[in-house]
């Protein structure tokens, strides 16, 4: 077990922990917005840590670039989808309130 | 690693049971998408990266989009019409009969499967198996990736028929759409006005992702001759790009034009030409001339990618949609005759 | 029993999982009343068949490209069939049927 292995194990474990926490949050939080918060945290940080942990085991620069591109794309996709879900939720709850007043 | 496989297998079964047991359709569809992602992982564990790619793009991606879109259509339809007394009581005796039938079918299927699995175990390993046959002949196939060699050389007849099946599906899909459109006028226009203006963030993401997806599709296609990848996965990626473009309100394949029709049939057309042309020189159907295998396979795969992508995309876009509810565009009556004349050039 | 334990490896396990999925989905296909759920059950049934095909073909001599190629075409045909079924279901519902 070299120092590098320890470093990798540490980072991947931290990443997995973030995913675990995110999943627990997704299941336990009360409403849409807090759930989105939990989910995006898991995506961003958890995946980031796992990618950092995996980089030393890649052999070529192209593979490392691919890993990082994957991470960046998932960041973009998850943030936009989180925004869309939240947007729709706010729109829906507003409509509901208006309806209530009328 | 065995524990991982056990957990993954049980996860598949649990996700499937979740799909069957949930009364809410939305929940069932989401669990089904989860099932698809777990299945993609399973294919990786079975050392089938091609299948994992296809399953992730098709099973989890496109099927999920189609199902969710359908649920959206149902919801809109319900709002349009009326909350009809949908709690129609099921016929108790019929339901009971179905349960008994299901029980019998399950028990017999389970028995049959267990029996055949058991007998497979007792069989000795086959003397010569397909793995060695493929390995022995791959040098003559024109490509070095086994699955592409099987799909487009050794068993290309199956692939030809399979693409023909896809073509039949889209012909039926478009046929049904046109009948709907003439009575309910212009799906494409309605689709446009039905969706509200998409958020700027979504359109900019779509603009970023579209070229990337197309490049990835071409890469996957090119990789297919030496590595996991190929026409089906690339086609699925193109379809996914089209669906994304649709979400960003860039309309591809919204109307059935001649160009779209050409694109849909291109794959089968080129495949058939390549298949038939050796017969002119007296060779059997579907033999590639020596030395040209690689080039011809790549040509067919390229055309197939375009066709498969367009077929899957059109099956999504041309699917019947409800008419637009009257209040949104009260200027034109929804069934007015003038609405049909202003898009006569479409078909 | 020893026969089962001897042969038990990753590929065989997934073949068993496929068989279980096939049986469960068959039951769900017959009993469910909603068309969409019938369609989902049908899809899962197909996935079960794919798993059995690949798993059983591979458990003795490792990855085999022939069943994998067959299943690849199978996946694409399955999505086309699903899309077509959805077109029919949509039309049925828009005409006033129950989903």
C-alpha cells in the first residue's frame, strides 16, 4: 500500500460518503428545494472527490482529460436540471397560491 | 467482487418489484429508469461494454424520455377534458381470473426456467463454441471488434432485418400521426405553442451539449470497428441530441418532409444496395468483395447511424399530442377549417 | 446442489436474476390494469430474457460476442416497439380510453 494508494482510497471514500449523505438527504428531507440541495451536493462534491481519487490510476493524459470532461459535463447537467426542477416547483406553488386567493 | 454482483442483482429485482407495485405511474416510470441504469451496470459486469453503452443511452435515456413525455400528455389531456369519473371499478371476477392466470403462468414459467437452467449445468462444455469461431474468422471480417464483426459481417442478415423492423415501426408511427393531425391540426405548431418559452439556462446548455453529443456520436461510430461502439450506440446518441434540441425548442424533424423521409430510409436503402450488388457478379446475397469489407461496413454503419437516430427521434417527436386547450389561443377556434389550410404544404 | 455451487459465477448469477425478472414481469404483465404498467412489465420481461441469453452463453467460456450482438439488436428493437406501443396508447387515451 503506497502513499498514492492511501490518497486514492481516502478520496474515493470521501466521495462515496458524500453520495451516501446525499441519498439520505434525498430520502429524508421534507420538500423539493431541500431535496435538490442534497442531490446536487452529492453530484458535485462526491463525484469530484471520486474523480480526483481516480486520476492517479489513469495511464494517459487523454484518459485524465476524459474523466475531467465527464465531471464538468455532469456538473453542468445537474445544475441546470436542478434549476429547472426548482423553477417548475416555484411556478407550481405560485399558481396554487393564486388559485387559493381567488 | 461477488458481493457487488449479489447486491446489483438484488437491486435489479427490487427495482423491478418497485415498478410493478407502485400505483402511481410517475413513480413506476422513475423506478423503471433506475432499473435501466442498474441494468447498464450489469452489462458492464457481464463484460459487455457495447450493451452497457446502448442500455444507458436507450434503456435509461430515450425510453425514459418517451415514457415521461407520455405521462405529461396524459396529464394535459386530463386537464383539457374533464376529471371524468376515472375511478372505474374493475370487474372483480375478471381481476380474480387474471390473478389466477398470472399465478399459473408464473409457476409454470419459473419451473420451466429452473429446469432448463439445471439441465444447462449438466451439459458438458460444447466442443467448439462461437467464441473460438469468431476469433478464427475475425481477420477476414474487415473490422477487429468482435461485436461489429458479428453484426455487420457474420450475421449481417439479422441486422438488415432488424433495421427493417425499425423502419416499419416509424412508418406506422408516422401513419398514425398524420391521421391524428388532419383532424386535430398541426402537431408541430401545437407543440411549439404548448411549451412555454424555455429558460435561457436550458437553451444555452443545449447549445453547449449539441455539438458535443454529435462529436461523441461520430467518435462512437468510428470506434466501433476496433473497440466497443458502433452504429446502434451512435444512433442512440444522435436521437438523444435531437430530444435535447427539442427541449431547447430547436425543431428537428418536426415535420415529415422529403428530407426526413430520405433520412429515415437511408440506412436500409444503402444496406440493401450493398447486399444486392454482389449478386450482379454471381456471388451470394450479402457478401462483401474481398478487400472492401472495412470500408463497406463503415459506410453502412454511417448510414445506419443517421437512420437509427432519426427513427428513434421521430418516434418521439411525431407521437400524438393533445390539441391545444382553447383559452391559450382563443383567436382561432381549435377545429376551424382555416387552421388546416395554413399548413397544407406540410404533407 | 453441488452442481449449482460449482457453476456459480458472475454470469450464471445474472442468468438467474434474469429468470427471476422474467417470471415476476410475466405476472405483473397479466395482472396490471394500466396499459403503461403493462408496457413497463413487458420491457422488464425483455431485459430478463437478455440477461438469461448473455449470462448462460458466457458462464463457461467468458465474453461471447455473438449473443452480445444479438442482444444489442434486441435492445434497439425493444425501444422501437416501446415507442410504437406508446404511440398507440397515446392515441387510445386521446380518443377517450383509460391509460
